[in-house]
């Protein structure tokens, strides 16, 4: 399911989130702009680390808090007392955002890579894996306001599978081997909310591959 944003001149969802991409999506975006993937990444992307607290060890991409880079651990301590023993750490590549928070590809309310935009942009606001009240969760979304009786819908299965396969591949083959080229700088987020800027060195050391 998709909402119809045409004519709403909204783009609010392009101003609020870090937009992560999958390798195949990035290939298409670079092709659309007629630049190499390396140039695309260098110019438009950052490393993106998303952390979620968990009860204990085990499971994919779970690390002990002891191994978190100092900067991340100190920022997390402002949110937790005591610090959870483990975190799920999800590494990806995201689009840079401007000072106003908007995605680097947003220009005058239009997407500069619209034909190759990430699937999560196409799907918004149907991006949750849990049943939520969309109108309440995304009260800023004008399309939902125009269709208040929209049903509760979960993230489409195909996209969920793509994302799951990506993280399985990262775990099996290593982050660096999934991407041919990496951005120089990164951001760490706690449950999708910005935590702090991080270096490429810290990012890679976390996965013992730097
Ligand atoms: S916030 Fe809603 S209406 Fe606005 S651009 Fe995004 S999906 Fe469309
Ligand atoms: S890629 Fe395009 S649709 Fe997606 S957030 Fe950026 S500007 Fe919006």
C-alpha cells in the first residue's frame, strides 16, 4: 500500500529521518545520477549505526556495552542508568542531511532521485514492523490526514525480507565487504534518534574489521 502525496507539497517525511539504503538501491541511484558508486557515497552518504538496548548476549549483531566506543558509551549513559549490558548494533549507509534536517536529495519539496528513491521512502508511512496507529504515530503526514480511515498496515513482507537479508549478509561477510566504498564520517543513533557523530575508525572497530 502507498499513500498518494502528489499535490500535497509536503515532504515532511524527507525532513525527519535518517534514510538508510540497501546496496542494490544505491547502485540504481548512482546510475540515475550517472556517477560511480564511490562518488555517490563520498558526496551523499554517511555511515549509520543504529543501537537498540537488549537484555543479554546472543542473537545477530549484539555487542556487549564494554566494547562500545567511549564516545558512544558516554552519550548512552545520559539515557540509561545503569547502562544496559548489551546492544543490538545495526550498521548501514544513510543519506546525509542538511542543517535543517532534510535529506540531501530534497530540493524545493522534490526528490532529486525520485525514480530510484529507496523503497522505505516509497513505502512511508507503512514502515513499521509492529502494528501501530499510523495517524497517531505520524500526525505530521498530510496524506494520512486526508485519509483518516486508512487501515493499520505493517511494513511489506518483501522489504522486510530485503532488510533482514542485508543484515544477515553483514553479519556473515562483514560490513566492509558488502559495500565497495565507505563514507568517511558517521553518525550513531539510539532507536533511530541521533546520538552523536562518530569516526569511521570507531565504526569499524566496533565490528572488529577496521
Ligand atoms: S509525510 Fe506523508 S504526505 Fe508528506 S510527503 Fe511523506 S508520505 Fe507524503
Ligand atoms: S531520497 Fe528522496 S524521497 Fe527519500 S527522503 Fe530523500 S528526498 Fe525524500
